[in-house]
C-alpha cells in the first residue's frame, strides 16, 4: 500500500523512463531463454501434479481421497487449506503458523513429488497411509500420515514429514531472531536454535501421547 501511494506522486513519463531499461533487459532475457534448448525441458521435469481426475477416481469419503486432496493443496501451496487438514486440537497445540511455516520449508519441492500409496492400515479410530516418494535425483523416501474421521471429515493427527519441517522452522526462527540471518550450513546452527529444533521435532509425539493417550500410532 505504501508503494502504491508513493507511485501516484510520480509522473507517468518519469515512471516510463525508469522502467524502460528494466523492461528491455527482461525482453532480452526472455529472448535468450527462448533460444535455448527447451525441447527436453518437459522430459527432465515430469508432471507430478495430482489431477482432479486422479482425485475423483477415489471414493468420495475415503481416506485416500482426502490424502490426495491434501497433497494437491501442498503442491499448489494453498497453505491455509493445508493447515485445515490437521486436527483442531493439534493446530492449537503446535500452532497453525508453525505448521504452515514448517510446510513452507519444503514448499518448492512438493510440486515435484507425487506420492504413491503403498499401504492403508486401520488401528481403532485411526487410519494410516504409508506412501513413497521419488525425488528428481532418483532417491526414495517412505513416509506416512495418520488420519482420524471426526464429524464426517478426515483430519490429520500425525504426519511423518512434519517432524523435520517443524524442527527446521523452529531453528530458522531462532537464528533470525537472535542473529538476523540463517547459517550457511545446517551444521553451523547455534545451540539455542538446535535446542528449539529438538523441542519442535517432538511436538507431534507429545500430542499423540498427551492428547490422544497413545504411545504410538
């Protein structure tokens, strides 16, 4: 808003003179990109976005469908919608801002990752989806999410990837608050940041034990 008010006091001719060199450079950059080898670009980066057609193949009220919808929101970086999948008591315990901040840590990678459901298992009121991910470099990761159905909707009570994301988010917050910048290497994290990260990494485990009354899911 401040920028907009400031620009109103500048004449259009002045803005044009200032913007013209930047616009010209931008056109040159686009021209160079267009001249590059784009024939294999789509081959190098596969289309891993979950389509609506894939989601509709799942039963409307199934946990698999809820999982794919959740992952689609991750891919499109719809952070408020992503946080809404987590059980309200968990959001209150951990903090919605921490959940969103943690997920943003890997925000750029989610569009490149397409989960493959390996197994779905039920344990009392809880349903866990084990899934696999294949990264661009060919490496694989096995992960899981545990859901509970409440009032007709599936809600997340545990997300195996979130432990590391909450840890990194907490470390980053401390580093920025105390040092004004992030360390160039993860191993160079300050002791207060490491302590904060260790506590954050256990947030889900504490919730499972204290709020759900379970040792594990």
